[in-house]
C-alpha cells in the first residue's frame, strides 16, 4: 500500500506493508527529507499540525491508515541547522500546537519533585453524582449530566469560583490540544512538542539575521515581544500547610519580645493536596531565621551577599539530610492597635496585599528556586517557591496570607524590567538604556463603562497583575517532622538576648543524658541540628546520620541511629568542646529559647510580650527592662533604646 506524505519540499509516496510499524515509515522518510534522525520528524494527520501521530510502535492498519491516505510531515525546529522563530506564547507560558520544538528530553534526565510524578499518573477527572432532574438512566449508566469533567472545565471553574486552576490541570488543558490524556507518567513521545515554556523578555543572543550583536544591533527576530499583563490562570502551589501552629508562634515570639519585624525561610516538602483535584500543597516543617538587620519599617536581609549564600548553603545541607528543602519565605508585618490584644489591619483590597518591594523580592527568590519540569523545553517552568506574610486580619487578629508571583513577573525581574515605586501598591517599569532593552508593557482593566481597555504601564501599574493568591492552614491531625518537646534556641536572635552558645548547648545536652529516647528527642529539632552542624565538629556522613534520626518513622530504629551518632568521633569531639566551655558562656542565661515561653493563647494574643530570662525584675542592677516593650537597657539610660519611651 502507498502512503502519501506532504512535506515542505513536496509530496512523497512511501510504500508500506499493512502490518509494518509507523517507525519504519519515519525511517524511510528521513533520508528523503534530509532529517538528522527519524525522531526529528513531526508527523500529523492535518496540515495545521494539531493531530500529531505519536504511536510509532503500532502498525499502519491499527492506526486506521488506508491505501492512498495523506499525512503531513516536517522537521522539528530543534533539529534544523538554522535557528527558527519560536512559537507564539499563550497565556501562562504554554504554546500553540505545532509551534514549539520537538521534545528532546530523555526519560529520567530531568529530576522532578516526587509529587510531580504522582500527579502525572492521575487523570484528575472530577466525578459528578447522578442528577435526579435530568438523569433518566439506571445507576450503572452515565449521561452528559453526570459524566466526569476535566479539572480545567470552564463551567466547573466558574461554578466553584476558582480563579487559579492547579498547575497539572493547566498542563492537561494544553496536552488535550495534542489529544494526550489519561496517565502521562510514561516517556514523552519523541516528536511531541514540549507544551511549556517560560516567558523570556531578554534580547535573544546569537541572532543570525546578519546585524551586530546587542547592544550594537537588534532586529524583530531577537527583540522581545510586547508584554500584556493579565491574571495568571493557574498556580504552581495551591495551599501552604504549616506542620504545627508552634512554627508561627515561635516566629511571633521575636515580635512579642522586641516589637520588631522578622524574616524567615520556610523548609519543608511538596505533597499532593487531598482537597483540590491535581492540587499541590507546600508542607512547612521548619522556619530558619537568617542573619538580618532591624530597620525602622521592617528588616534588611542581604539575599545577594556571599555571607547569605554560605549561611544558607550550610542550612540546606542539614535540610537535605532531613529530607526537606527550601520551599518559601515568611515575614511579619504586625503593629499593635489601640484596642487591647488587637493589631492593625493594613493589608487589604483597598491598600495592598504585598508591597512592590516584597513582590520583587519574591520574584527574585522564585527565580532562584525554579520548578524542574520535563514538559518544558529548557527543563524548568515557573516556581513552587511561596511567600507568606504574618499580619493583621479584618478582625484585628494575627493571620497568615500566602502568595506567589506570576511567571510573567519572574521573567520581568530576570530581565531587569521592574523596580519598586514609592507607593506600596504600584510597580514601575525601568527606563531603557544603552544596555537594557525595555519592550512595551500593557495591562487591561474594566473602565467606568464596563468595557475592557488596555493601558500602558508607564510610569507604574498595580501589583495585583503580578500576584497569585494561595490558601493556607494547619492540619487537623498534625504529624510534624520535628517533634522535640524541648525546643532549642532559635538562631540569630542576639538582639533580644536569645543567642545560641556552647554553654546553653551543654545544658541542653546534659538534660537528656538519662536515656537514649531523650537523646533522640534532642535531634528532633531543626535549629539544634543546624547549630551543631555549624560548629564544624560533625562530618558530612555524621550530618546524614542525624538526618536519618529525624526521617526514621520507627522510634526504635531512630534511637539506634541516635546511639550511633553519639558514639561517632565527631560527637565525641563536640562533647570535649562542651566540657571546655568558659564559665562566662555557661552563665549566659539570655539565650534560652529552649526555656522561652510560647504563648498558647492563639494568634490574637499579641498584646502581651514575653520577658527574657535576663530581664527579670531586680535580677541585675546594671540593667533594666523597659515596661513598655521589655527590651533590656543599661542602667545609665533614662529612655529605652528600642521604643524610645521613658524609663519611669
């Protein structure tokens, strides 16, 4: 039988046997089209390139092909000798069918999160119950009123008021254009165009149009397209789940002791959300507070400094040993209200949810933690990194809000196109320079006549176009990874006289020498593990052994790992160092977050501050504790260094 194949060069007739596989057709077509490999050929049933044929192992007859049928073929863009223009991007970073290069990813080459492989196996269909009004069939049949619907179904999204569909619902919406459905966890067909692509607003390098490279020359092929900002229809993470409320309470204890704001990094894992079809939740197991300086209106963290990189690298090593990784950041924005035990409600729809500076920081951190995806041409798409803010709600209580920044905002930050304005709710677009090309940026809104109009972002635009809101909460049945009943001191809290010292570590270790179970409880604290690792006594293998203590769900096996670590050379060296701790260090009592009282009155208990151990009334005549903010001042001062209020 003859199969006709239309290519850009003309129509070819390939002789095939009915039982031969489609792969043989590609092999015979490759030399005719001068394709580098048969896999580089895209074979479709229609000239538009939407109905792609990817069943290479099936026979010609099983594919429904008959004598004289016409197929359409072309060489994938990634396999051509010269660079071809990339496909037109659709909302959120997908591509139109037939416009992107063929898939060149090999199975296992890109390591995704475990939750990604789990969700790829689920079709995400939303089951519906039998409609008593319209369903006229029996209990074992289905009709159009009770058939399961796809997770991206428009009626389902509108009915449930879903603004941002889960990422894997968005991916399946794009794959449906290629007739791909069901379980997608297997190998990607070699000639299937990769459906995802991050926006790129930088000038494309190595342009082959013959002009001088940027910034000496530019053309329509290498310059970035105009940007139209719109609400992102999907979100990479749907929910942020804190393993235990104590995580927020311990973060707030710094504000209660000093009335100063705090910044922290969230460490945990990504898991499947049971409440949202194809949803992903970020499970927070620990909060690490890096070095930061206090400012009048917030905190300053040098996230681009070498010191920050080295500090976080040490923490990441401990987190990796415990089976967790950085998944987000958190900061406080709390200010007491005039009413007792209430805080000011300042972040709302009429002001701002995140400031422009916070949005840019979130975009910077998301670019540092991009999401690995085998469905993207460059191996990554978007980011699962989340941003949480602890602030007041409309009832005057303390609450947590969770956000992400859109993929477009990440691309604009990476291209250095945005800069915060002096108005918290507005983001500015950088001006063009000799080395920075700034494309036109527009956003759409509804005017007073309820018409959708487009406006230029210059000089500024609302930051709501960059935000993706998430839900947050706590589990009904908590099972935290770090479950120590003797919490260790939190790092970098010298400002409120709660530092980590060898003397305090010695007392902490000596309190658990009675039994192996108590020793195991010591290691079930992330701050404890980070501190002993930072001392440099434990080797990499011993840090991994400490991680096994935390990760092991069986208590008896975890105790055995703890016993092995205590008998190791690194721990014995640490014990010798603790024995040599100076008397002054042993007498330091202000470092006891292991002894600090964490209030259990809930988020609304913000009116009372905890008093540090070193600030006990009458305990030391050389210092005095401010009765307004509890900050410890020297005896010669008449006003508080922290709140500037008088001593008496």
